[in-house]
């Protein structure tokens, strides 16, 4: 017989229709039976679980995509129901305050308007990949409870002269029909220094009309542009944005806070203090930290019910350090 607490969990999660935890408990029961050499029973359970997993619909990676149109204005952006939350993000205090300021102005725009004031609605996010630009844009939409539209450049840029300008108008006409967050990711690909001689006249015209369109948007449309390289943005583009924020790579304290948050969110204990892990992985982005944490979690789940997260964490960190060394060596030989 499986351990009493596992059986209780199994029943509890089954009754609560908590599929995820139910499956986790069932796997734990299976692993325990196998450990006790009850191979036949373990295999039977495994088979049941395997079939269940195949027939249950797997959550798709982008399950929150609401719509991706193929014609007209809806084909020019990806609509997502925003799920990420501000509370999931570790941000420098001043960034947090700036974002909260924007959110408050938007939520209380009626009051502002009654005094003849408009809320701010144009924001530029700058920073190296993996430090939260896209997530923050989505989280702002979530806080404001409005749809999150990501502009699809590949659809926007037409092959004929003038085509792009008309699509841009379509896009902005659509956006201004309701409060929303309109997100321009990798903005530098569009807003590139207009003096760049490699760019065709068409692109320059696109950028000019894009900037004009952004200017003419009503304040209930929140435009957020994200870029990796602010140097590629020209001054005119910079000035368009009322809030310009840099999302820096995480400090050690930020990494440590993020790891603790991950532990709490997943009911997991890395077996090593978050500060110690943060020290070892310092220099990585939040996205990389997420990869490391997820790898530990994955291995931990596969090893259940054995409780040896400390060993797993050390192992993942060791492999990660090795990879980093190799990456650095390659960079040195390339440069
Ligand atoms: N400041 C942050 N706080 C918490 N998690 C973050 C932060 N920045 C990035 N992440 C995590 O890393 C992942 C990648 O971040 P993303 O927003 O796509 O970065 P970017 O758009 O700047 O490349 C996200 O899924 C998020 O969970
Ligand atoms: Mg991004």
C-alpha cells in the first residue's frame, strides 16, 4: 500500500478536480510502488496515467491567444487575453512606481479629464532580452483589464509602395475603437535611425507615419514599445514616449527575490538558499534564471517521491556553469 499521506492527497485532489495535483500524486504513488518492487502494480498505474495524459488536452504554450486574424485589421496583430501580473515581476522600485503611476492615471482617467487632464499612455521599454519587457507590457494590460495586442510586422509591411501606410491606418483605426494595450515589440526593427542609409525610402515613410499615428492616438489606447537597443532609436522616436524605462538585468538581490517567488509559486524548495543560488548564477537574465529554476523543478518532479532537491539543484547549477564556461570560451574565440 502506498503511503497514507499520498493516498489522502490523491483522494483530496481528485475530489477537488485539481487535475494537475491529482496527476502529481498519482505519479508519486506509482513511483513508490515501483520502489517497493511492486512492479506489476506500478506498471498498471503508469499505463493508466499515460493514456490519461494522451487523451487530456495538453495546454498549448500560447493558450491565451484569443485571436489571430487572417484578413483586414485583425490580421495585423495578435490578440491575447493578458494573464501575466505585475506581482510576478521583480522590478527596480522606480520602474514599479512609474508603472503604477501609469496604471493609476488610466484607472482614474475620468477624474483627470474632469480637470482637463489626460492620463499618460505612451511608454518605451528598453533592455536586453529576457528581462521582462514583453511580460511587463502584458501585465500592464492585465492591471487595466484591457486586451493586449501585439503588432505583427510581417503582416504590416507590404511589398507594394503605399500598401504599408494603408495597413498602418487600418491598424490604428482598429486600435482606437476601444481601450487596449498596443504593443510594438522589437521596435528598433521599425523605428530604426531614419538616417540609416541602408533603409529604403519606404521604411522611412513608414516610420514617419507610424510616429504620427502614435501621436494622434486617444489616451485610452496605451502604446508600449519595446527595444533591445535604444541607440538605434532616433530622437524623434524617443520624444514620442511620455514614459521611458530601462529594464536592467537582475541584481543578485533581484535574482534571489525571483527564486523565492518561484519556490512559493510552485510549492517547491530548492534545498539551497535562494541567495546562494543567486550568487552562483549572477550575470544571467531573468529568462535564464527561469530556465534554471524550471529545469530543477522538472528533475524534482521526475524524481518524486524521493526528496533530494539539494542534490538536483547542485547538479543543475553545475551543468549550467559548465555551459556558461563553454559559451564564454566560444565568444572569446569568435571575438
Ligand atoms: N523582471 C522580471 N521579473 C520576473 N520575471 C521576469 C522578469 N523579466 C523576465 N522575467 C521572466 O523571463 C521570461 C522572459 O521575459 P520577457 O518578458 O519575454 O523578456 P523580454 O521581452 O525583455 O525579452 C518571462 O517569462 C518572465 O517570466
Ligand atoms: Mg520580449
